[in-house]
């Protein structure tokens, strides 16, 4: 049985989401923070705002694809609207 994480990062630079899939969340977050991930290296700093844990890889991949879709992204934004507002407030106050 595996461990799969679908995670959402918020770029504090451009206020946009990044959605990813990994088997080692801690290591992957460190890679993002160090600028080792091509798609986010110029969007740092990043903040982990959401993640989901799966024991089945296909379920995790399906969830990642859904969250990256227009409907899924909108649903995620709606579910995390208070988190998004708070993170934006923190960004502008620093």
C-alpha cells in the first residue's frame, strides 16, 4: 500500500495556485522551497495551503487531474476562500 499526496501551494508572489502529486510531501515541499521545481522556481515564496492523502495511486492521479480542471480549480478556490484571503492579507502586510 502506497502513500500519495495531492497538494496545493499558493504562490505569495503571483497569488496563483500550484497543484501537484507526490509520494513524499515533506521532500517535495523542500524541493519547491529550494527552487528545484521548474514550474514553481520563479513563483517563490510558496505556501502549502491544502493537501489530501491517498493510498491508491490511481485515485490520487484522478484527484490531481480534477483539481487542475476548471471546475476542480474553482471548487478548490471556493473551499479555500478564507485561506486564500488570509494568505493574501499576510502577503500585503509584510
